[in-house]
């Protein structure tokens, strides 16, 4: 790897490398735990752990959500944020605000330990930790909420350090930031807002659990505000990592120019607040005008992601065609698929198409109340959380770690194969889960047999869910174990990731090149949305009673 | 002023407008806390835009 990003990471001072490696290590530890607990939860849901008591099952589910959704995504984001800013800015290659950054990392790790201990020692509250579910304030419940507050404080400080690092470039000579640095600053701002949202959601709950305040009456609403940010953030981070990796792995820059790239990344922030209206669809007395406005605005939620996808595919295709690629998909074959990061990003794009199509089914005003409390939700969102975001973040880590650690990541051939194996399990998990959800199977109930009173399809589909979760979990655990071994191991591997030759060693005249694959993919996505929506109506019309949602998502 | 500052300021402005709408339009009252959150976000992006602008000026001196 000889890209500018990794070259600058290699030049970081030892203290900054230690900070980034600490964040990467914490991220991988959180992910390993989250994957392990998730796989066990899947096995429990599939009926493969018959002796498991309900409380332990819900504790596994809670730990999976806490570790994977909150801590893995947060640690990975601050690692990638700092690595991208430090590796793409001009001037000195170093992290600014180092004391704040180290304090932030310490707070996040303390939060991780606190939340983990709270879940293990207290009642399993699920990852949103509603106080009303705990019923009584206890130190263990306070540890869960307090952990989230420490996480929020750490995120805020680390995001601040990222902005300070980016400002060095401006102070060094003014002028425009590179697109990646601008997008990273926008991402840092959204992280800060999310940290504020986390305090808004969990500070009252923490005070109550610590015996210092009354039970908060509106935890659910505050949670939805936080959640809207928390599921938007990783998607913005994902496309930014794609953008940076395309440049790093192929040498190709966006053919649309930096100004267009920045506008698209800023669009993420412009669309975040107005699209949050759809979270109110489950309110029974919501005015029709808000319902209509929410439906229309929700359609915009995927626009920035689709634009970045189009920008990247068109840039790659145009460059490849100027260098001889033929046929509709000939350019795809030229991508450096033997590199683990490229394989992970390729799989992530496929999974995003699937998860994205189903997400548009869910956020429709007529379907949201029917589907929000069903297993359709975990069925589709794992295409996004594991299949897209996690694989993309791992791709970023796989590229950045060798520069920070001074040694290549080993077993590259396995790292190329494992994302496809994980996706095979994900397809089984997702297909069975979405079908079960369309048939009304509940989302957060460990056993859906209901003593034989439930539709026969529910437990049968859950068996497939458990099987898919096992394959997906094992493949992902193996992937993370290989990356972690490279982080902590001392031997140099013989099976390192191959060096990637840059595509644009000459400046091609791409202005006459065709680039149809991206637009065609969007048409396929829209057709899939229509198809999955029609399927949803067909399946739900065929069951005797639809399950009305109660405010879960 | 660079595109960086203009875009960050645009985000702050839009979030401020939305915050005001959430605080003043009765039919949006189903999500209490929205006005505070998007308002706080507007402040965050306004502060970032301001310090980026200040850094640019310093860089040109």
C-alpha cells in the first residue's frame, strides 16, 4: 500500500499511533463481544439453546446491542475519524488536542466497562435501557446509563480533537480542505450532536437510577432522537470511508470534483433533521399533514448515500473505460478484488442495496406501524449494521492498521473470503427474519412458539434465523480475530495483503467515457423497493391478524 | 470565504430554522426535545463554521 493516507499515518508520532491503536483495539474488543453475544442470541431465538432461561437470553440480547451498536460503532468511528483527518490534511502529520483525545478515549473505555458491568449485574434492559423496564433504581442500572454518558463525553472530546486536527491545515495556509477532511469535520459535528442527544436521553435516566431524580417521563422520545442520529452517523461514516478507500486502493479521485463531493457530504447533515419526522408515524393522533410531510421527507433519507455511490461508481467506471475496460461490468473485474479492503467494500455495497431497499419498505407511513415491532426490523437492519457498516469500518481498519503497526495484516486470502461467507449467513438470517416479520413474528421475544398457539411458520423461520446468525457470526468472529492477531501479534505474516497498483497512473480523458452501471443500479434499487413493498402487502394480507406496532423502532 | 465555511454555515442555518419550527409549530409537538437537540446542533455547526473561518483568516495572514 503506497497511498497518501497510509503514508501520512506512517509518519504520525508514536504517541498518536498509540492513541489510534488503543481506539482500534477497543473497537475490535467491543465487536468481538458483540458478535459473540449476537450469535448466542441468534441460537437462542432459533431454539438451539433449550436450557437457556429467559433472563439470560435477554441479557445476551442486551449485551449484543450494547457492545455492537453503541461501543463497536463508536470506537470504530472515532478511530477512523481521527485516522482520516490526520492522514488527509496538509502540514504536520499529527493529532491536535492530544490530551483531550486521550481523555476522550479513557472516558469511552470507562463507559464500555461500566455499561458491560451494569448489564451483567443488573436487569437486562435491552440496549435502549428504558428506566420503566428496570422498575427500581439500582447501582447496576445507573452503571448502564452512566456508561452511556461517559461514552457521550468521550465522543465529544475525540470529535473535538478531530476538528482541531483539521484546523491545522487551515492555519497552515488557509484555502480549501480536501473533500475527505471537510466530510470528516461534518461527521465530527454530527458526532458532537449525537453526544448531546445521548446526554439528553440518558442523564435523566442516570439521575433516577442513582436515586437523585424522578423517573423520566419522556425517555422513549429522547431515545428516538438519539437513535435517529445514531443510525444516520455510521452510514455517513461508511460512505466517507468508501470515498477514502477508493482513492487509497485505486488512486482514482472523483471525476465530479471536490466542490460536488463536499456538497454531497454536507447534504447528509441537511437531510438528518427533517427526515426524523417518520419516527412519529406510530403516534396515533399524529396530524395528517405531518404524516404526509414525514412520508415525503423520509424518501430523501437515502439520497446522499445514493449520490456518493453514483459518484464513486461513475468515477471508477470512467477511469477504467479510458484504460480499456469493455462491457457493462468489465470495469468491475478490474477492481483490486484480491485486497481484503476491496472485497469488504464490494460486499458492503451489495448488502447496502438489500438493506436499503427494505428500509424504504419500513419507513412508509402505512407499513411502519405494522412492521416496527416485528422481526422484519432485525432481519433487514443487519444488512446495514453488519453487512454494510461493520464490513466497511473493518476495511478501513485493515488499510490503516499496517501503517500504524508497522507490519502487514496476515491471512489476506481469508480476509477476502470471510465477508462473502458472512453475507451467505446474513442472507439466510435476513430472508428468514424478514419473512417472519412480514408474517407478524415479534421482534424482541426470545421464544415465538407461544406454547403452540403461534403460526407454525414462526418457529420454523426462527430456526433459519439461528442458523444464519451462526454462519454470519462465525465468519465475522474469524475476520476480527485475524485483524486483532495482526494488531497484537509480533510475527510477520507470509500471506499479507497484495500491493495495489494505482489505476490512474496517467491522467485519462474521462470526459467521453460512459458510466452507466451506477444509474442502472439505482433503477434496480427502486424496482426492488417496489417489489419488496408489494411482497409485504401480499404476505400481510394473507395472515389472519396483523401485529400493530407499539413504538419500538 | 471558502466552500467549507459556506456549507457548514448552511447546515447551522437549516438546523436553526428546523429548531424554531419544532419549538413553535403545534403539530410537531409530538417529539419534545427536538427543538433543543436541533438547536444545540445548530450552535455546534455555527461554532465550527466560525472557528474554521477564523483559522482561514489566520492562515492567510
